C-alpha cells in the first residue's frame, strides 16, 4: 500500500480549517469552545513539518503526525488524536496492506480509549472510530470506490449517533441532559478526517484507473 | 537538607498557573520546588505538553512530584508529559485529583514537612 502522505496532510488540514468555525460553535454549545482552534493549530504544525514527515516510512510518518498533534494542539484533542496516530503508526509495520492498516487502527483506538478512560457510547470520537473498525472487519478492500464510500457512510452514521447521546466524559459531562441534541465536536472532526482520507483514496483510485 | 516532593501546577491559563504558584511559594518558601505552566504554544487558553515536561524536569526530586491540574484536558496533557519522562521517574510522579489552588497549597505544605509522595497526594486530594 502506497500512502500519499503529503496529499493526506494537506487535505486534512484544509478540511479542518474550513470547518474550524463550525467545530468551535459545536464545542461552545457543549464544551469549552476551543476544539476548532485547537485542531487547526495542531494540523498547521503538521503541515509545517510535512517535508520531514513525508520523508519517513509510513509507520514513522504517522507516529510523527501523532507526536506533532500532542505537542501542539493544547487541548484534549492533542493527546487523543495524537494517541490515535501514534498507535496507528507504531503498529503499521514496514510493508502495510489493508489488514495491517485495520489492525493498526484498532491499536490506535485502544490507545485513545486508555488515554481518555472512555469507551464507545459516551458521546466522543470513539463513536465514530469503534463502529468504523468493526465495519472494516468485513470490508472488501478490492471493492473500489463504492466500498470506500461505505466507509464514509459508516463514519457519518457514527458522528450523527452522538447527537442523541448523553455526554459522560469531558466538559460536556457537566451539562448532563443539556448535552443531548448536539453532535460531539470530536466525533465531527473524526468524521471530517475519515471523509477526507477516503476522498483522497477515491481520487487515487480514479487516477490509477485512468492511467 | 532533606529533599521534598516537588509540585507542578498545570492550568489552562498562564495567569492562573502563575498566581497559584505565587501563593504556594509565599506559603512554603523555597524548601519545596514549585513549577507552573499555563497556556498553549501560541499563548491561548490550554496546555502545552513541552512546557509541562520542562516543569517536571525542573521540579524533579527523588521523593517525586505531585501534579495539580485544572480541567480534564490539562490532566491528559500532564499524563502525556509524564509518559515522556525517564521510566524511573514516571512511577514517582502522580497527578492529584484535587482543586488546583487549594490542592497545590495543601500538597506543598505537606511536602514542606518532608512527607512522602502518597501523603502529599492524599493531602491535596482532601482539599
């Protein structure tokens, strides 16, 4: 599997910048109003380091993205998204295929669960990633664009499922029932990242087909 | 002089961190190593893992360090910073589940008596 790391970094960064205000508004409703700013700061730092990151093997590149987020985000999404990428990178191996990627993603999610002392169903980013990794268990990596779109749909459903959930973790937990009816900002940025990664994959599939 | 448990204060706000540290220092003088940090790398509200890591280095004493924090993400970033310390130090750095200012004051006064890490932590968590 060839990972277009530079293209992914640029695309994720642009996507999160474009949605920074929306993420911050969501976070103002149920958190402390800094999620959009924090994610933008973290991914700006990743973009600044992208030449070095792109020169690394895939696993080390993802670990470096994670460490850059940890050192720059400034809020809870630093250690959480940072752990996701660090776990993903650490377990990817030298010659990753689809199965290696899925297993590494699972390892990354386990790190997020440990760091946040959380599980799925608590109105967090895990409500996007846990159903996603379950879906990937039966996923056909040779299915082309259509199956990649199924990943986006799964992630979107995960994000939307947080709207009806009661927050028990993070600042939103202070709000109790007032957290109902709002999508979790961490789930939203998780969805945005997954959607962006999938769209990069779809673009690359199209390029391969036309060449 | 016996070495005391050090205190590290991690707030989202640089002003809160400085203010809490000033109160603690006025109370316990220079017997206890007290370090504090607050704010993100670009000086907004939040916490900075590298800054926390630097505070842990400065406050390190063999009896250990008690860390006080204000909000959940400060705790998570403190835990990240601790995980970057040398392995033999990590087990002697504890995060106290306590109000940041009162916890720091009680932890520091307990530390100034030469108490061990668990006693210092308990003092903070009773705040």
